[in-house]
């Protein structure tokens, strides 16, 4: 999975690699709130870059030109993809530019450092000038200095560039990355270094170990970023059967981003489970300040309806990653939906339930359906699945009490949610809690 440039630079900034003042632009009108002094460079953010950088970069001197340029860039496809986000960044005058990268060589089974004294060029064009250092033992600053010297650097540049290489390697190891690339690393006339462009590839199998990366990538749920995300299988995320794999699966999945969906599906497979359908509800935004909307509620309800009434699904795994307020609202919405779909008067509190049991006894027909594992009111007799719901940053105690009689399980741990969903699916146990 390749991060967009602005996302890569967020990680650069955290690790101490110098980057320019920048601001994310989601719409041309965001230019009016730009906090960066002009002149400003606007960059298209897509997961696959074209060969000509001029097609995705515009330098502007004022707000009027910036808005016009932003509108043009948003409409400009790169290899068939339109950007959903732009990066506004201060302009930088570089006297020299270098290429640096750290990547995992699967053939050597070792990390490799790459460097070139010629930056801002496509990797293929850099091959003749590329220097390589294989990290054969525990990493130390020696490797960074060795690469800098092989690149032909002198004086203070050896120490300053090797310092950047050391931080790139630190980021590479900490986040389980496949590639960390800076192209170019700019050098100002005063010797100041700046990562002017960057690329990071995340190891898909390691993503679940890094909640911060999941949070970072989930912010792109509505963008074209996820359209090119590599996966180990040809998942269909529009509610259809997972093409080509386990068409007789028994686990339904609901997520609010493509990244989260792919991660969840892969984790279920790794746990020896069998996903059958996966629904996306991207209108439940992961942005810290984005509230849950009526459209999001309707979309989540529809996903629940489809999966809880779909024949062959024994467990529905709901994995939604968002802010605390949205998680609380989602949990409340799920509870209200399940209760509204439950037979009789849904799940009552203990006082009302005792009263209801004497005034509204179950019919013999309902009792017979219960004993056979079917839902009252369901003409087709479709058995209803368990629900395993993973939400982060929410206190589920009161909601769990309301749903005490329904087969619903809450957790804030993804690994635990997957483990529980697969375990229930294997047992094949079902409870008749919902009606169509």
C-alpha cells in the first residue's frame, strides 16, 4: 500500500526529517484559508504518478491564481485517476538535489540503502548513478555515512545526509515499511536539507500492528487512494460475493474504509475464517471533527439489513474506525436498529421484561420456531447471525445491557473481534434475534 505524498510527509515530520510548511486541500475553496505565505506550490495527490511532474505541480503567487490552479489540478487526471486531495506547500529553492531510499530486498532478505547525487528523476533514469549499501548486520550510522561517501558527497554534507538516512531507516523499521523514499532531498545554498517529495510503501501484512497507520490511511476513505491498494485477493467491496475465494464463506463484514476492509478480510483469512460479503460505509468518516450524518446512518442500517438477512452468513463483523463521538453514535444506531428489528417488543430491561412475560406470553408457534433456531415473523425461516462489533474509544456498558438477550459482542480490539467472529462461525451457533 503506497501512501500519498502528504501522508508520507506526516511520518517524516514525526521522525524528525525536515519537511516544508504544508496544508491539505480538499476543495479549491480551501485555498482561501491557506496559512502558508505565497509563493506556494500546489501538488496533485494520487497513488500513481505520471512521468511528467509538471502535470501535477503548479506554482502560484496569489489567492486568485491558486484557486484557479487548484480547480485545474482537481480536473487533471494522472494515468486515468483524478486527485481527491491537493497538497499546498511553500516553495523551496534548492541548489542541489539527491535521491535517497531504504527498501526491503526480498531476494537478499536484507534492508538496502539507495542513494544518487541526481534527484528529481524517475527511478529508472537513476539506475546508472545509483549507489547501494546492503545492511548486513545491525544498523549503525556507519551505513549512512558509507552511502553518502559512495554518492560522492563531501564535507558537512556527509554527516547531514547520513543523518537523514539514519532517520529514514528508523522510520522503516518502526513502522514495518517496505519502502521509504525521498526524491528529491533538496539542499539550499546555506546547506539546509529538506525532503521535497516522498514515497512510502506499507507492508500490508504488518498494517494491523500499527494503529497510527490505520488511522492515517483511513482518512482517505473517500478518495481514489484506495482504488489502487494492493490486496492478496480479488475482494469485491460492493456487497457481492468475494470473487474467486470461499464463495461458501459464512462471515459478513462491514467497514468504513477500503483500507480497513482489506485489512479485516485478510485477518479473517489468516485466522482460518471464511468471509462471504463485505460492505463499505465510507460516509462514516474517520475525521476527528466529522459527525455522523443521516446518510451514514441510513447506509449502515442498509448494510446491516443485507448481511443479517443474507442466507449463509453466521456472523457479521462490524469494524468501524472513527472518532469517539462518531463511534458512540454508531454504537447507538446499531443498538436501535437491532432492537427495532427484534420480534415482540425487542429487548426489554429486566423490569419490563418480567412484566411482559406474564402479560404477553409467547405463542406455541413462536416457541416452536425458537426451538428450531428460526426467527418469529420470518416467513422464510432464515436464521439470524451473531454480531461482533469493533469500535474504538467507546464505553459499551449501557448498550450491552440493552442488548443483553441478543447475540451481540462488543470489543475495541480488532484481533479479538476477528478471533471471536471466526470462533462463532466455526461453531455454527445461531440465535433467532431478528426478523426481516
